[in-house]
C-alpha cells in the first residue's frame, strides 16, 4: 500500500501538471494519516490510492489548449482542482457496493479486467517513458520534435530508456515470484542506481529525461490560451 500511494503521489504531483494545492491539501493528508492509524487499531482496511483511477480522474478535470497547430499536441493549461468530482465518485462507489452488490457479482471478471485494461492503457498515453520506448523503433529523422530529443543525444536517450526498461522488468519479475515481499527493498535499490546515472548524464539531461510533460518549452502564452478557454469551460457552473 505504501509503495502504491507514493507511486501515485509522484505521478500526480508532477510540476508539469501545474497543481496549486491549497491549504486543504495538507489538511487532507493529516485526516488520511489519522484514519490509517484508527483503522489499524480496529483492524479495518486502510485507505489506499488507486493509481489508475486517480490518474484518469486528474486527466478528466485537466484543461488543455485548443489553439495549437495541426499535428501538435495540446498543452496542459491547468487542472480544475475541486472536491466535487472526488466526493461523487466515492459516493457512487459506496452506493454501488451497498445496494448493487448482488448485481455486480453477475458481471463477468473478463469485463471488469477489460475496463481496468482500458483505463490503464488510456492513462499510459503521453507518458514520456512510453514515448521513448517507441523511439527505439523509429529512425532518428522521424523522432518527435520534443525538448528531450533536442537536448539529449540519441544514444544517451536510448541508454537511459534501456536502463529504465531493465529496472521495470526486474520489478515485475520480483513482484511475480515468491520474492514479492522484498519488492520495497528492490525498489529502494533504484535510488543508488540513479546516483550512478548522474555520473554519465548532466543535470540538464536528467531533468529533460525525467519530465512528465512531453515538451516543457514555455512559449509565454499559457495565460492567453487559458483566457480563450474560459468561455466554454465556464458555461457549466460547478461549486468549488
């Protein structure tokens, strides 16, 4: 649970998502901490972050630019941070479990796994690591015009992607065997590995290769683009 929560927090709280997170964010963390403590005393299940559900939710409340050129990926302008959607998602889940448990048991497992597979694949879109894996099979002249492609040499970019892919396979192998209990320890071993990579890559290169956003070049027009979006997004009144 701890690993999943930390993994989800790292993905959601990337700087590229431009989250503002007011004082209520810290209050939420305190409440969740006390709830975990209380549930431990009474043997109740802990509250755990659902990675796929969380990423899908934050993607659904994200505002992207609509004035980009044809073929160019839309830029993330902001995330509509509020509590309404989270509240109603949790409410519907609770109502479904309580009042529709018998009907939910009739749903085939293949359908449920298919939904999770769809959510997982839709969340993978736009992840830089996945895009860099695709570049393995593309000639250099057909690479994307992105910041990490321009600022990092091709062979160094592929080497970094290869190391990440190897680490991912190691983690999957450990989790799928009887050594699954050592998964957190193996995950911690990635920290010194990262320190080793700093000997072969500059800070700028690692910064570009670690970005969550596909291209972080600032054009200085985000506020202007956001102003064009307000007309359509503010047509629907939503309490915040």
